[in-house]
């Protein structure tokens, strides 16, 4: 994980370990194949794991936002999937409509800069068309997490409340802290 040894920063390492690029490199090095469709399915399974396995970790992030009103930056190694789901959760908690969240999520494809270490690791090992899936975000990725939330919890409101611990008072506190009144 990345380490920033700046004395004025407090760091919180929240471990979520999907290692898609590393797994894809290992597969191709061993002579295996991965189609574009396989890669999309792998990404969808990764997003479902955010709900199935890592909900407590995402709850920790939201708790940190409630515990301290100092600015907080959240990121992950690739900067698009774990970070994208975290941003979606926060935006839902703030009352942002899903269509706007999806729009913001897809902006990643315009603004994303590939991490040099991951690019170097993948170079020469993973076909271009597979990398195009790994280096982008797609609504089917996000939709797979939403679908699991719907199936397991009955929707995002229940998931925020029951799985992430964001009851009415917590939602009200987040909204008071992070939203400005409309002009």
C-alpha cells in the first residue's frame, strides 16, 4: 500500500485486496487466456466482493468521515474501483441520485491516469483489449454491486442503514458536514 510519511497527515489503512492486474499477469504468464467477456465478469465479481466481503471496511471509511471533520482523502492503488464504490456509497449517503453518481463514476474514463507500477507490471503480458477493460470503469461493474445490494438488503437505503451503520442521525450528520444549501 502507498505510504505518505508527512507528519501533518493521519493515515488510515483500510485493507481491500482485489488484485486483478496481478492475477491477470500470472494467468497470461502461465499460458492461460482471458477474454474481454471473462475480464468484464471478473470485474463484476470484484464489485460484488465489495458488498459481500468488504462491507465492514467501507463502513470504517464512513465512520472516519463521521468521527472527524478534518478533510479526508481516500484512494486505492488503481484509483477507480474500490475508490469508485466508496465514492458511490458516500454520494448515496448524501442523497445524490443514482444517475448522477453513475455520471460521475464514468468521468473516471476521461480523467483516469494509469498507475505506472501497474502499467509496467502488465506491459507485454496482457492483451490490449483485456487491458482496456481493466483500465476503465463500466456501468455493468457498478451495477453488479447495486444488484447484490438490492438482492441481499432490499436496496441502498437499507444497505446504508443495516450494513454500513448509517442510521438517520449519521446520515443527517454527513449531510450537514458535506452539503451546502442550494443557492
